[in-house]
C-alpha cells in the first residue's frame, strides 16, 4: 500500500503538517506532533479506523484516496512454487515421497 496523505492534503490546500494537525484537532482528533510527523512523512504501519475516518472527513476524501493498492508488490512477495524454482534452476522438480512408497533404509 502507498500512503497518500501529503498529496491529498495538498489537493485541499494544506501544505504543512501543523495546519492539518490543527484541522484534525478542530474535528475532534488530537494527534501528537511526533505522530503527525510520522503520518506526514512516511507510511504508517498501523492506523485506527476512527482516526482514518476523521482524516477522510477533514480532507473530504475516502480511504481509497489515502491508501493506494499496489498489486505488483503483493505478487512479488508471493513465494515461488516448486515448479517455478525448478524452472529457474534449469532442472526438474524433485517431489518427496511420503507414506508407504518409501524405500527401506540400507542394511
């Protein structure tokens, strides 16, 4: 996900985090200066839905305007299948055998 708080704020004519912090406080959301700085400059790892709701009301937007999906990054994180690994290595797939098909250990 990409966090678009600054872009959305700029579209509303808000150029400084202190201005957004003041408007959020007027709407009932008190945010510390440190937390506001983190929201303004980076992507939050966690955000309360109540806080997101107030931000959207102040910025006159929806959550999809602030959080942009990035499906390419999701696909890149998906683990490779054994067939894909074998193809990348240029060999065949080795499938382990479990259960009764096992060979007996050496004597």
